[in-house]
C-alpha cells in the first residue's frame, strides 16, 4: 500500500508528539515596606497537545533568609475548549511556616482581549478550602518593550494562625511591569507592586509589626526555554 493510499487526505497530524516548556515569569527583588524580599514565580510542563504534566513554584525570601508564600503545584492538564484547559492535581505549601497539602482543580487560558486567566479551588485537611484568581496580559508598547499588568487574589475558608492567614478574602498582590526583550527568551524588567492584606490576615500582619498594605519597586528578569 502506498503512502497516498494510507492517507488519501494528506499525512496524519502530528498531535502526539511530546513537547516541553519552562517559564520563569518572575525572578525579582522587591524594595519597599518594612522588609524587602526576593521573589520567584515559574512553571514548566511536559506532554502532548492534549495531555500535559505541569509543575509550578512560587515564593519569596526575606533578608533574614526566611521563606514565605511558598507554593508548589503538580498538575495534570487537558484542554476543555479552544482557549481553556482543565487542571487538577496537588498543591503543597512549603516554606518557613507550617506546611499544608491541598487537592487542586482549576482552569487556565486566554479570555477575550488576550487576558490570561487562571482560577483554582483547593481542598485541604480538616475541611479547609481555598481559592486563587490570577489575571495578566501583555500590552506591546513596541516590538521589544512590553507592559504587563498582573493581579492575584487569594481566599480561604478558615483561619490558619500558624501561616498568618485569615478566613475570607485574605490578600491581593498586584503589579505593573515594563520589560525589554533583549531577545524573546530573555527580558529584564522594572515595575511597581502593591500588596494588601484584608480582614483577619491584616490583623495578623499588624500583630507581627508589618503594615497591611505596601508599595514596592520591582527589579527582575523574565526568561523561558
């Protein structure tokens, strides 16, 4: 049988090839407030067009070497529409505070106007629940200068004093970063950040001698491969 007889409408689509991608979205120094910090936020995936394994990691280190806001996720990802994927797996909160483990489920993709959306819900031990919403977009100033507004909102169902987290909407982390792409895979950036704790989380912050809201100057680098 000839190749033409085996595939009369052309060669088969190569949709089972395995790809890999890694992105360090934020690797930055935040100067401002009572304690400047260094922060990382990155992700990597491996798989085909329809089945992928995702790894995510984020957190920050203060000048005393203490790690905070450390979240690591291992997720299975599969498309559910042309623009959104369903993700499910495990989240581990690992840093200098008490550790937590959560089952995770969420969606990620592109909304109209190229708005990147990530929304996830988490279930932990002891009947704890949490939710996270992340929004960002890239606005081209020129072919190399790109402005990126970004927002993250977290909520929890119960107080967690050992992690200094209160129930309800706990915190907002927003930033505006202007990066220059030396080439597509390497881009230093400068920006402004704002972080605000709410309700019980804000009370924990004040009890620890920290303000509930802080502005900061951001200096970092973004890279991918």
